[in-house]
């Protein structure tokens, strides 16, 4: 019995450590609070009276929408763990227009959708749809681009359209249809030795859409896609682009995609002469712009030299030494292609 008592005390203390009471005080007597955690899909709601209410919340990030009749709604994000125990919410009767609407996917209402109104000054006003997909936005009069976002969904229409919201007397109506993206792909971009290539550029053709994104510092990328055939093309400066084609099933997560890129490599070839004859046995060194040695070669009997398949997309130059003395240094060379007939003339006195 004693063990069960201590177990009860432990569980109670553990729960108390993960929960916290937050009191909201308002400058109006009655209204409504809608809220949900960042990982939730359902919105909770609670009305308040006498200008105050207290919520017992987990110590996580929450999204709140405070509303009171006759006032613009107030949206707020709070990290409950680091928030004060008392928060004052002040409603103001601003000179605003009202936009109301509904968000759905086919016949299903979508809560937790972020609706963003962006004005000509690139300032965004964000609102969250409730459990039934409804939202109400209060905005300064003006022209706006509007987007609706929720993870796993894409917006069907209205992208790029400029809406004019200027009348204060009658609420505007603006609804959105979102399409579910049930499938995800995850991939990894590496070099020929299997080492990660940081921040590669990835282009994915998904149906009629082309999606472009950048991988992370370890070469990984992940995104939602429609089911069907997708084409993935990966690029990185200094490497030869490469890709793959995959069939993506509905409601699937494809994570075994590894794309290897080979380094771009170019050759420099030419002849060293003294204007009358080819020079054999001449030592040439290829250096980078940072003066670090890349490769060394020696001319053949007919004065021919070749630096073969040097990692490219950089600037290099060639120096010629005789008796450990540099007697010739070329200008910088853009090594972004094979360079042929790069002939070098030496004065007889230099040799």
C-alpha cells in the first residue's frame, strides 16, 4: 500500500512538472479563446467571463486566437514553459475590414490552417482556421495576396491573385480548397566516395509541377509530393548533375533515395616550345588560385604536356621551373571546360 502511495505522489509531481496554469486577463468582459498545440490538428475553445480565465496547459508551444464581439481578433503564439503565469490581452477597435471564410479538403473541413494576408509592403497578417475550417480576419484596408498553408496540403487556387479589401461595412467572403499531399520522399546527395555534399540544389518534377529546394548541410532533402512518377535532378557547383526517376505510391514514405554526383573534371593540354622547336623534359606545375599545388607533369619528346581530369570549376595557373627556379607563370585559367592547344612559348634565354 505504501508503494502505491509513493507511486501516486510521483505521477502527480511528474504531471505537475509538465503542466502550467496561465491566466489571461482581458479589457472586455466576455469573449472566446481558441487554441491548439503545434502538433495538434484539433482546436480547443473556451469562453471567458468577467474579463478573465485560467487554462491548465502543457509546457509546449500553443497557438491562440482571442475574439470578442465588435473587436478584431488577436492571434498569439506562446511557449508555455517560458511564458509568465499572467498575460494581459488588450482588444482595440481598429479601423479595419473583415474577411471571413472556410478551408476544406473535398468535403472535409480543415482546422489549423494558416491563412496569410500579405500587403504591398510585404507585411503579413496571419490567422488560423478553427476546428470547423472557419476563420475571421481583421485587416487594415488595402490590397493583399492571400495564401492558405497546412503541412501535408497544397493550395489549389488563388495563388498570386491580388484581392482588394477596402469596404468596412460588409464582411468579405474568401474560401479555399486545399489538396492533400499524402506521400513524402526523402533523399541524400553524396559524392563518388559516399561523403555528403552540403546544400545541393534539387529539382523535382511532380506531375505538371516543378519543385526546387536546397538540401541541408549533410545533403539530405525531404518534401511531400503527389503519388505517381517523379523525376529528381541534383546539382552542385563543381559536380556533374545526376538524378533518378521513381514511382511514388499513395500514402507512402520513400526514404531510400541516394544520388551520387561526380566531381567535374577537365583536362589542359598543349605544347611547350621555344618558337623553333618543341621542348622535351620541361617540368610544369598546376596551381590553384590559392597557390596550392594540384598536379605536376613533364613534357614528352615532342614537347606535349597534359594535366588530365583535374577537378574543375575554379581558377588555376601553370608555372614552369628549370633548376628549381620559376621561369614562366601563366595567367589565371578558368577551368570550367577541357582546354586544348594551351601552348606555352619560352624564350631561349629562359631555358
